[in-house]
C-alpha cells in the first residue's frame, strides 16, 4: 500500500498550508523530513522540515495520528508549514522522492477512510457536500449526513431485512426444527413496515434536489417592463443589461442567491412577445420551457397598464400555477395596484417581494428536520429496494421471497457501501478535491 500525500489547503499564497500524509510509511517520512524518531500521537510538535541532503526547507507544526485512530484509519501526519508556493512545492517534491510515497488522487484520503470503515459512503458524500456548501441550509444538512443521519436509517432498515431473511432461510432449510408459521407473518409485517417508511422517505417533494441544485425562480414578462432592473436589484449587482431597447435580454441570465440559507437560482428571461426575429424567438421559447420547469415564477407587469397583463405573459403563466404577478414602474403612475407594487429602479417595494420569496422557498424546503435525498443514486437504490420488497410479498415460493429480500437488502447496502462495488467507489470519490 502506497503512502499518499497532498496539500489539504487551497492552492495559492496563504499564511499556513497543510500537507497531509496517510499510509504505512508515514513514520519513516517524519523521520526523514522532520528528524522525528518517535512522533507522539495527537501532539503538536514544532519541527524543522528538511530535504534528504539536510537542507532546511521550513519550520512547521507537525501532527501525527496513529492508525486506526485517524481520519483514514491508517497512520496520518499533517505538516502545517508556511503557505508560500515555494515552500509547498519544495516539500511536495521531497515527499515525491521518498520510497513508496506518491501524490494522492482526488478524494483518496476519504476513500481510504471508507475502505477502513471509519465512515460509510453517505457520510463521505456528506463530507463532499460540506466542502462544497455555499449556504447555511446546505451546510446544516451536509453535517447531519456526515454525522450518519442517512446511514442510521438505511442500516436500520437493512438490519430488519437481514433478520427477516435469516428467519426465512432457517424456515426453508430446517423444516424439522418446527419454526412456527407465525414467523412468516412476522416477516410480512416487517416488510410492510419498511415499505411504508421507504415510500414516505422517497416522497421528499424534490427538496434534496433543490437543496443541491437550487430552488429555481424565473422572472418573466413583456419586454421593457423592468425584469432586468429587478434582477439586478435582487442580485444586488449588475448581472443583466438594463436598456430601454426592447428585446435586449435574448437568452437566460442566471444568478445564485441565498434565501434564508437555501440556494436559489434566479433567472431573467427574454421578454415575451410575438416576434419574427430568429434569435429573439429562440430566447422566448427557452423562456417558456424555463417557466414550465421553474419552482416559482415572478411575472413582471407594467403598473401603468394595471390591471392588464399582456396576453403573451398571461398565456405563459398558464404553464405554471406557482406564480406571482408584481407591478413595476409604480413611480410612473398614480394607480395603486392591488398586489406587490415596485420600483425596480430605486428598489422601492423590494422588501415585500423578498418576504414573499422567502415564504415560498421556506414553505417548499421544509423546516430543516427532514431527511434530504440529494443524490439520484440514493433514489435509484431506494426504488430498487422498494420494488424488491413489493415483489417479495407476492412471490409464489418462499425461495423467491427470500431472494427478493436479499436484493432489497443489497440495494440499501449499495447506498451505504456495505456491498462494496469498486466502480461505484471510483465514481463517488473522483468528485472530491485532492487532499481530501
Ligand atoms: P426588461 O426588458 O423587462 O428587462 O426591462 P429593463 O430592466 O431593461 O428596463 C427597461 C427600461 O425601464 C429601462 O430604461 C429601465 O431603466 C426602466 N425601468 C425599469 N424599472 C423601472 C421603474 O421601476 N421605474 C421607472 N421609471 N423605470 C424603470
């Protein structure tokens, strides 16, 4: 087994950089580069870092974790050196020259942690999500998942199924043992129970996907009503071109927002109108598609035309019932529209719109106590498990019922990594960054 190493901190100049090592040669490496004979586990040692010819590269704080009490389960060391490119480069170059040592691949430290059963696959994926978390809700869920929130549920169900399977196999294999027939009833009840819980869990109303990819809000309306101006106000910066020339926004412009800790993707679309112009009409058909797929649509209408909403926008809104009409350019009219009145130029009325957006997002995303299904692979495996359990209830022979229970348990095992599938591991860990 190679000893792997990599910088765990981001590339570039910084006060401190952390270089992490894991594997059987860690003690030998510390002896060579830190002149440490017997590193004390979990003790911060101040040490020089030396090239093999004795040249001093830097001074660093060195931590040693003796396996299996480490992140990967192997011997691990962390060198907290000064964060200049030259220092990091030189230390990495020295480490590469040592026997059995090589640069880690992306995610390789965590992969070893999973292989050594320091965490299951869902916890490892929680860790990936934590590293990539942009918003508070993403961080909170990632920590829960890293802490085993999903693992506990799946292991619990899997345990039930494995017990049922063992019971059924005993019933099949040892008919002379007089296992009571009621045990078959017991197995059916347990299966029903897991099916009910699985169905509830799978019906997450798309929360997990939205937590990962963002809740999508689309701004629509006729040209020149002020969509781009509103977009810039909501984004608090200039992302869309504001112009009095109709048809300026021809494609979709997106910004990421943080609404009450949830990620939101806000898209400004091409103004909706009948047009012969080819590029503009492509933009409009894209806008219609986005309206259909959006979690929420904000239609911007001109307050001067109140209560009239132009026909193209009205028709587009029929595509998605989750919508709200806001009246813009309220500064240009004395009319008091019934609904949200805005002035996208100055930001007047924006607080009320923010409140509305926040309510819609929070109502959809839940209270934060729900379990989130953030990956398609979880859903696929859960659906496989559910299908196998349902089949087991109607299978014509006990042997077939047992086989279905086994398939159901394996489907759950695939999620947590209990059934080790090498290619699955490679796919998952390749999405990590190097040094994790
Ligand atoms: P879009 O085509 O719907 O994206 O509209 P824009 O945001 O490009 O705005 C069209 C024009 O209306 C620009 O000249 C803006 O400055 C102007 N405009 C936008 N919002 C308001 C508003 O609330 N009040 C006034 N008076 N003008 C606005």
